[in-house]
C-alpha cells in the first residue's frame, strides 16, 4: 500500500506531466502555425495575381486559427466601404464583392480602430452586423478579426469564424493572425501597385497605338492626298509646257502652289498638335490663339476662341492637360459632328474655378446610347479626357442632344493648378 504522502506526490507529478504534455502540444501547434505562416509568407512574395494572393492569405488564416470559415475584406477609400474580396466556408459565393459601410460590423470596428478583436458570442455584441451573416448563410458563434495595415494605414481586415470543435478563439490565435496580417498587408499593397502599374502600362500602350493610328490617318487624309495632287498637277504642267501651252501651265502651277501651301499648313498643324511649343514657352492662351488660327485655316468648320476674362498662369501639367482635352474635343467635332462652327470658351468663375468648353452646332447624339457604346468598346478619347480632369481635381461632362450639337465641359479649381502652387504646397 502506497503511503498517503507518496500518493499525493505521485498525483502532483502526474498533473505536472499532463500540464507539460499540454504545453508541449501547444508549443507544437504554435510552431506548426508559424511554419505555415512562414511558407505562405515566402509564397506571397512571388505571387503576382492579387486574387490568388488574397485566397492564399485567407486559406492560411483559417488553417492557423482552426476556424470553420473566414473572409478577407479590403477598404475602398473612395466610397468609404469594405469590400468582401475572398470568402472561405459557408455559402460565401453571393457575398463575394458585396459592400458594407466601413464603420459597420466587427470588421468595421477593427478597421476603424486599427485593433484586433475577439468576440466569443456575437449574439451578445451590439457591433455584430447580422445582415452579412444572413447573406453568408453561416450560423456565426464567434469571430476573430485583425486589421490589415501598411505603414500605419488600415487597408482592410482579415476575419475567421467559429473555431472548430466549439472551442473559443484565444489570444494566441489573435497573435498568430496579427503576424500573418502584417506580412500579408505588405504583399497585398505590393500586388495592388503592380496591378495598377500593369494596367497603366497597358493603357499607355493603347493610347500610344491610338495616337499613331490617328496620326497615320491624319497624314493620309490630309498632306498625303494633297502631295499626290501636287505631283499629278506637276505632270500636267510638264505636259502643257511640252505642248507650248504656257498659259495652261501657269494656271496649273497656281493650283500646285495652292495645294503645296495647304499641305504645309496641315503639316504644321499636325506638328503643333504633337508638341505645342508655344504652350510650353508662352502659356495656354497664346497657344490656343495659334491653335484656333490653324484650325480656322484647315478645317471645314469655323473655329471661334472666346477668352471671357483674364486667365492666371497655370502650372505646366494643368496647361498641358487642358490643351489636350480641347484637342480631343475638336478631334471629335472633326470626326463626328458635321458642324459648321465650334466655339472654344474659357472663363474664370467668381468662386475660383476655370471653366473650359468646346461647343459645336453639329448633329449631336443621344448621350445614354453613346455612353453605353463607349463603355463596351472602351473609348480611349473619353476615358483620357476624364482622367486628365481628375488629375486636375476637376470634372468633365459631355452634353448633347440629337440635332442640337454637343458641348464638352471641363471645370477645375484654380488654386491647386496655379503656377507655383505645387511648390508652395510642398514648401509648406
């Protein structure tokens, strides 16, 4: 028979052995989780696709936290909403790309405060957003959510739901997901930048192709045709001289000179459109005066320039963007409007805005129909004008009606676009 004291010592020893075994299991689980995070972190570096990257991150989070489901949300700063980018578990397909206010739900609280959060019983937490749970079609008991942060800025949230086996999420789970979120956020931001860079590259390639196509068309339809006529008339002159018909030859020479002068004017206009040196040397208004004069000489429609009040000197980027918008609008008049007149108007409003418009008296169009067609085929002209307006913190609108002409309006604030404004802002 074992003495009572020895029996107590044995029980204490067994309890200690059990505690150590549990501790070892906990250490092994944590080590395994860290190894999973490390492997995923290495793979994130080489993952170029944002969608596949987000799926890897969420899959890792669900495994590491031993959760039943999860979601990764990114913050859309423009709309102030959280977007469900990736869902795992439950009937999450309808929830993908769904949006919710960035201050709603557990994820909204985490994004707003930039802190992780464990909710053991969502029915007892007023921050819980039941609308999302209903869409998710998943009986949610508990949630662990951590912020995705880059250089102190929250870009989204990573959340997991319902720990397997009715267990509760722990501080250790929170710490592991925080480690994963820190590495993932940087990878997400890099993937976003790469995706934006690739999209911008593709857009620039498309714009360059459009410019080349337009230049080739303008040369073919203008100077090339006139030079062909010059050559043909020169042959007529030579034949007339060979026959001794001096008067006929002189008449033909007058036509040759007229065609050559017109071709020269068109070539100069094309060169001016490609690189308006006057714009860089003297500014927007003198450049527009020369541009309008060239258009008046070369186009089938009349061009009127109206400068309604004094225009302050703008910075180079603003003047280039405004000039490009006017060029694109005039190009559309030339191609589509069948107009007799186009009016280029610039005016400064009392509240400090510059209004720029190009208005024609042509055939016009139905804006709704044309907008849909432009969206389907990706109209580079309209898209480029809108992007230039946004770069100036301004807005661009197009107003038209069948039979009533078209007006392109650009409105931008003067203060941030004045010459020296950028330098003053950076110096401040």
